[in-house]
């Protein structure tokens, strides 16, 4: 971070946090309500501590759905061992390189090397671990903040630890993060500033005491200014700047709502079904427990002794009349059946919503693999809107920031500004390629029913398009037109040589039959 010139106003960060906190409260309370019925410890209630007893849901469908959807999104947004972005050259530079195939190939190879270096950085700094935590918070609470330090890695901040202000277009203007930090971890200069004491030792500072640290990130033109504040004082050495598209602080939303500073969650959209399932599950569990309790009623005026029955061992004979003893029954099986059918209906809806595998396989003896693939594709396409906002608020800023940090650490070369830019190739882009693949296969299957249609298809172009739709690099895998042409020429030359050698061999054979290896006539 470079040094800023303008001194921030003292106490501004704390006052801005207090000013923006009421606007966040509605979203935070809604997030806690969603977390209560899914994963209660994810977004705990206000004032929680290590000894807090959390609410235990009566059903696990919501928790299973959150974990499953989070894992699917993680695999789609940050696929392992495969870059989720591609470095693209602008069209004008691309046209210049096209005239020089060797230079174009060298540039593409260099960009691919940079892509692999960034992917290695993601793999080795455990960004995916924090990414899964972020995605679960987005699914349940709708909001999350990540910090990407220059030395690598990623830190997550839940909604109750930061506030954000956006313009009417949804662009971030201010972020204020509040942290409780022990004095022991602060530099000596900062400790002296926020907690002045007697350096002679008569009144030593309590280093175990916590102090509130406010980090304020604000956009000024094309630059992000950042500083930290404690007790109204600017923390020494905390001021700095970031380029606009390479900020280390990323406030991310799951569902964008115009005019709101915060996002909405996925669980919130299905909270009605989740609460209904919660109530019905509680009723069924408690009713089942009551039904499972075994009690026997004995006629007090009968001849059967209840004490003899209780004390008799298994298989013993006891004097009595069977009608004097009856088992207590609730007689509620019909009511339980209605509740259970409703539970099954709601569970099925939630399994579809959270893309659980059990939702895409119907009950039946003949369920084809094609049917399962089709239904899985339909569920995947339903997340297109989610991929759109996450690619813009998470993936693209993440790539820009990681590349910027690696360049500052001399792990990547500086790229020409405005010439090379990253393009996201997973999520929404992958869905688009998948749709292209389906249309392409449908076209080929239809065309092949026409006589002589195969001769009209450019199969090289078809293989290239299909590989692109599947995200496969065809370099070295599929032969180019030049390679195919060279092989055809070699085959033609071999055939020509074979066709020229065969008559000569036949003539030599006839000469040998006449007795002269050199073809001369035998002397008589």
C-alpha cells in the first residue's frame, strides 16, 4: 500500500460505523433467523460467547442443503487443478499478432504460464478453505466480506463485523470493519497511542485488554484509501491506497437488490418452507416419542394382579384374564400420516432448491442416466443468476487482486495496462458453453439423418467447438489442418513409391524365371 497525503478526520471511522450500523440491523437479524433453522452456529445471535447454548433444529434438511449447495458453488467457482479464468488479449493486439503465428503462439504460451502461476497461488494459500466459509455465509446470510493481504491468503469477516455503503448503482463507496484486538498484538507505538500509561512501570498497561480497531476503506476517484483507527486516533503505519480494480477488501452479496446496501440470502427465499418443516418435524418427533412409550392399563376390578405381571420373568405363567390388561395407544396414526406426507412434500421441494442429489432421481424401477443428467442440468441452470453476481463481485476482483499482489512480490511480470485482462470461464460462462454443446449435438444428430450430410460437415471445426464447450484445450490433442494435410501428402508419396516399385519387382521376377539375374538370355 502506498502512502496517502490527506490526513483522515479523527474519529471518522467509528462515527461512520455507528451511523451505518442501523441500516445493517434488519439484514443481520434476518440472517440470524435463517441461520437458526439451518446452521445455528454459522451466524450466532448477538452477545454470544463460547458457552452459549445454541438452538438445535428438529430437521437437518436445511443444513444438508446449505453444505451441499456451498460445495457445488465452490467446485464451480474455484475448480481444483483448473484455472477459473483466462487471460485475454484485446482485439486490436490480437489482430497484430495474427500476422505473426510464432509470436502469437509465444504470447499465448506466456499467458497460460501466468494462469498456472495464479492457480498455484490459490492452491497453496488455502483460499478455497476460506471460500467455502464465505459461500455458506452468502447462502444463509446473503453477505460477506473478504480481505486479501499482499502476502497471500484470504480472511473472512461476517456481517456483524462490518458495514458498507453503496451508490444507487450498487458500487461500493465506503467499508468500515470493526475488530476487537488485544493490546498485546499491537505494535508498541500503537499501544502507546491507544492506551497511554506510565512508562516508568508504576502503572503498567494491561496487555490482555481488548481495544476496538476500525478499518475504513473509502473510494476517492480511481483510488481506494484505507486507514485504521483506535479510540479516535489514527493507528501509525496503517494508511495506504489501492487501485480501484485491485482493492484488498471485497464486500460480496448473494442476491442483489437495487437500492439496498446489502444482499439477500438463498435460505431467505425458502424460509417459509424451512420453518414449516421445522414445526412439522418437531410435532412428528414428539408424537413418535409419545407413541413409543409403552404403558399397560390393568382393570382395578379384575382378577389379574399388576404386580405379578411386572415381577414375572419372561415366559412365566400368571393367573389372570387377558381382558383385564390392555396396552395404551394414542390412536393418532391417521393424523401422523397427514403430517408425514406434508413433510415429504416440503422436503422434496427443498431438495430441489438446494440441488441435493436425492431430488433428481425419482422413485421408479426405470430411471435412465440421461434423465438424471437432464434434471441435474436443469437444476444447474437455475443457478445462473447466482453465478452472474458472484463472477462480478468475487471471482473477477479475486483474480485482479491476486495478480496485483503477485506482481508486487515479483512473482508475476508486469502486463501491459489495458491490453491483457482476465475473463471468467466458469460458472455462468460454463453454463453458456454447456448450452452451446447441447445445441451443437442436437444439430449434428439431426443433420446426420440427411443423406451425404457427413461430407458437408467440417469435422475439424466441430471437434474444436465441442472441446471449447467442454473446456478442453485441444493443443496437441486434435490435429490441425496443416498436420492432416502433411500426413495425407506423406501417404500419397508412399503409395506412389509402392506403385512404382511393384512393376519393377514383377519384371525382375520374370527375368529370374528365365535364368539370368541381370536379365540377359542364357547361352545355348
